C-alpha cells in the first residue's frame, strides 16, 4: 500500500487533472461560467480562511476588500488606461496597502471588538464607493471593461481570453497560486504562530511572539488575495456595481469557509465550489434560497462546526481510517 | 434658527430610536456576552408585526405597539434558547456566525414573504406644532417622549425590581449569581426578550416617519454598534447617551456638512476611535 503522503499526492494529482479536463467535458457555456465564478470565490474564501481560520480573527470587511480589488483593477484599466496584466497586480497591491493601513488600527482591538470594527470599516468603505459618483461611478457602477489582453506566444500564436473556457484556465491558474502560497504560509513557522494566536493571544505574546506583527502580516496577505479575487472578477464580468463591495459579500464568503470547513486548506476550496453550485441548484426556491442558506449555516455551526471537511474527518475517525479531528 | 431647531429635533428623534436599539443590544451583550448582529433584523420584524396588526387586524396604533413588543419578546427568548444558548461554551466566533445565519434567514425571509416594497404606518397624530418659524410634526414629539419614558422605565425595572436586580447581578458576575440561586439561563432569555422588545418598540415608533422594508434594520444596527462601542459595551448610560449623540451628529452632519458621506464619516470615525482606544471611548480595559 501507499504511504499517507504518497496517497495524498495521488489524490491531489487526480483532483488537478479533474479540474483541468472538467470544462472540456462540460461544454455548456453557462455551466462554464459557474465554474469560473467558483474559482473566484475559492480564492476569496481561501484568503478569508487565512485570517479567520488560522489567526482566529473574523474580518467582516473581507467582502469589502474584494470590492476594493475589483474597483482598483477596473479603475486602473478604465481611467489610467493600463493593461489588465499591469492593473491586476497593482490593484492587489493597492488592496493590500489599504489592508495594512486599516489592519493596524482594527487589529489592536480584541475579542468582540474586531468583527464590529471591521464591519464598521466595511460599511464606511461601501458608502464611499457607492456615493463617490465622479470616481467610482457611484450607484451606477462601472461598465464596459474589456477581458484580459491575449498573451502572445511564439510563432504568431496567442492565448486569448475571449472565451469562458480560457477565463476558466486563467482563474484555475490563480487558484493554484493561492493554494500554493497559503498552504506554504500555513505550514511554515509563521502559520504555527498564527494558530498560537488563535488559541490564546496573551499566552502567545508571553511566549515572545509579536502577535500584533503576525496578525497585521496575515491580514495584509489575506486582503491581497481578496483583492486578487476581486480584480479577476472585475475583468471577467466587465461590469461592477457598488453591491459587489457591500458588506453582505463578506457574509457570503463566510458561508463558503464555514460550510466547507474552517482552518483547513480543503475547506474553503470545497465550500467555494459547493455553495455556488448549490445556489444554482436551488434557483427554483427563488427568494427563499438565502433563507435556506441561513438555515444551513446555522445547522452547520451547531452540529458540524468544522464543516464538510470536519465531517469527513470525523467519519474517517469513526471508521478507523486514521483521519485527524481538530 | 428655525432650520437648526428642526435639525436638532430630528436629531433627538433619531437619537431616541438609536438609544432604544442600542440599549437592547447592550443589555443582551451585558448578560450573554455576544454582540447580537441579528438585532437589526429583529427590529425589522417588530415593525412588520405592528404593520400587520394595524393593516390586517385593524388594531389601533398603541395596541399594535404592545403586540409587536410581546411577540418580539417571545421571539427574542426563542432565539436565545434555540440559537445562542447551545453555543454558550463554544468559541466566540460560532456565535457571530450564528447571528449572520439569523440575519440571512430573517431578512431574506421577510423579502420573500412580504416583498421589497416600502410600507408605512399612518402617524398617530397629524398635528403640527409651530415654533420659532418652523414646524414640527406631532409624531416626532411622540417618538421622543415615548422613548424617554421607556428608557426610564427599563432603568427603574433593573434598579428597583427583584427580577431586574437578578439580571444586573448576572451581568456583573455570572458564576456569583448562579451561586446565589439565580437561574442565569432564564435571566439570559428574559434579557434577550427584553432587548428585542425594545427594538420592536423603536421600530414601531419610527415606522410612521421612516419606512418599513426588509433591509430597514441594516443601517440602524450598524449605528447601534457604533454607539455601544463608543459608550462602552454593556453600559446602560453609555448606550443611551451615545444614542442621542450619534443621532444628533448624524442629522447635523447630513444637514450642514455632507448628506452624501454621512455614514462613511460616522463609521470611519468609529474606526478612528478604536485605533486610539481599542476598547471604546468609555470602555474598560480588559
């Protein structure tokens, strides 16, 4: 039999192949669109999970940072005339800088104050975006963004992003980058320090961990990836509305993380894919759909606090396959 | 002068609403130690209950107010019992997420059942008072006076009755209260019900002036959190005073500075306050 590590590599390899061939099998344009959206939500959910799952800080402005990344990228393309490939990284940097600037004051707060402070931050930024007509287009939003420019290849060929399937591979690439960076970060010593902070911040501090510095770095990286998801979202959709930066967006991302399984890498990936697909499947419920999601969220937190991943681990423990439960 | 007076009256009226909502929020926080994000959604349901009591059952305004209060009291107790109590010994974050789930259910449930349209309750009195060349509607005066009476009543209830004393004891020292034979779980439920009922009254009082719609709780709950953070979480007078201050500030800023960025300024201000003092203006260090 294979060792545990080997088994994992094989499973991940198979999943990757599945992700690569999936759009070739699913030829329906609308379903491909859903898959692109899932990819974008996975990036955002992975980013939220970094600050929520590992550092234990519920950032209710996460959706707002997603919106900031989207608006920054869109405005750089539209107002500054930058190409997408320059606007996206710069948009991420702007988001991360705002994350750094706002993270320093808000992360000084502890316990109940942090979610409230970030919620207020999110509301304040939302209103700036929604009301600053001259700069952000206000309630009307931004229209007519072009898709990312084609990447030239040798021999006169190029990778064009006009089709949904090409956008899917673009998003998949960024999902893999995000998974790679975040799993390396979580596995490193700073990841262990973050978990120590989540467990007991005073204790971590007394062990000589500069908790404030670690939290700020974690928050900044988290907002960077939220901005990345937002920037891709803007270029892919071509239109933006203030609602894309509303603090309710944070709630949706929270849903992905919690249902998938908080404090794991697989959790936000599963949640970011499972929840939007479920949303599509539940279209027939109309307005009651979000009510059902609210119920799912409540039942999850009550009976399955570590989401789908936690549930699988628990089942594996019970049947003696040696999973680990946190 | 007339405009300034009108602005101040409007500010005090808005402040009365904020004070009641924030008071409920702070009472719940004091006992259960959870910032109940779903408080705004319950506020909204309170307004709908009153609306339907009037429009479907022909109840007079005051009766509708009492009905909304009683129903939301029961609802608050149920929410505490079914949603928050099972999470009491769990990590804090679980309660936050529970509240987010409740918001999704209440707000979208209201949207699905009652639709997005705005509704209004007819004011109790159409009378207009003329002072210093300006006019003030009677309904505003009614809101201000009723709120003040109610706030004093809640204060007397907590300070002068046995039940109130038990609630206060529980919020000061849960274990101690339990050792004295106080049923702390029951106190939690009653306080949650009381706080929710206060929100329902606030919503019903303001419904003739502002409108009733499924998302009406969102702006109010945001402000209520600003208030209880400034006033110190769990503090009775902090919530009341903070409510009036923020209500006045909001109307003054939107009349004299900018009506466009009022919310951004107030919520931004809170972030600045927290940056300077992470436990709020009058909050205790912990």
